[in-house]
C-alpha cells in the first residue's frame, strides 16, 4: 500500500549544503515529495517531538542544535515508504551506519546525524500531522509512476489509509 513518511533534514546537513544530495537520493529511488518546507524548528515543537528525551542529559544540547538554523521538513510517499526511507537513512549513530546510507556517507555522530526519519508507520502519521497541515500536502501523478512499479503493485498502490 502507498504510505507517507516524514523526514527532517537537520541543521548540520543544511549548514553543510547537503539538502540537494539527500533529496536527490529519495527522488532517484522513486519516492514522491508531497510536502516540503524550510523552517526553524520551534522550541515547543521540539519539546513535543523529542519529549521522550526531555529528562536525558543531552536534551538541552539537542534542543539548541535543532533550533539553531532552519531544517527542511518533507513528506515522502511511496510503496512501503517508511521502511524504504529507514533503510536509506541508516543507523542513528553515523559511525555505525553502513556506507551507502545517508548517515553512513555523511555523518560521524549520533546527534549531528544529518537526518531524522520515522521509526514506524504510527510515528509517521503523528509526525505528518505535527509538521504539516492537510492543505500543505499535495496529491499529484508522477510521470514516471509506470516505470517504478510492476502492474501487480500498481493496483495495490491506490489503496491508501
């Protein structure tokens, strides 16, 4: 089934001019961008998004880092998008991430690991609503759709949650 997922290109990647490199990987894979914006991560949204880390000693540094400069927030769509994106992103600690993954290629850190991706489909649904209004998500037909999926996959593709 078609799924949507959120990614956040973090301040370290924005500052290192990696937006295009990261975006290009997802586009080349065949994921469709249905929402995208550049904005500063609001402190209240940081508290909501990273609330599970609030009592940890690194939370203040994480909050300062994520609000330091704008981030790129995106919603990507495709068959099994959450799982596909997780594989592309790699392990949280960039030093442990496999070469060829985004973190494996561009990160040496746990915090400054260039990108955030949803851990599962439930988190994706929550984060899409957290960062995007319904009218900010655009449905459209990609011209390369017929080249991305087998005919047996296309019929199931139209089944949305």
